[in-house]
């Protein structure tokens, strides 16, 4: 079990389901690109928070990295302006 996987938590799943099919596919493809080659996607660590962010067009996905289990845990998905508000 050497491959990286991603897990989408409930709040992120609920947001994803409300989007159009086109946006859903774009976001899922962004996650798949992260799994395929994490160096060719726009990922940055967040300052003052444990998460990283993945930029997918006008959407952002916040995620945690579990090195031990080789797992990306998607905690939130949202629009660029609202995702960083708690």
C-alpha cells in the first residue's frame, strides 16, 4: 500500500454536492492531479494553520497530509474568498 489516497470529509462532501457537475469534475480532477504528481499542482501551506491549500480555478480545497498513512485529508472546499474564514 504505497500509493497516496485522498479522503473527503463530510463538510467538503456537502459543498461538493451543491456544485454543478462540471465544477465537481474539475475539483475531483484536481485531487487526482495531486495524487499523480504533487509537484505540478498549485499547493501551498497555510500560515498559522496546519492545512495546505490546493488551488483549482476559483475554488480552494484545504487539506491535511498524513505522511504515515499516505493520505490527503480534504477538510474544506470553497470559493476563493470564503474558504479561509472560520
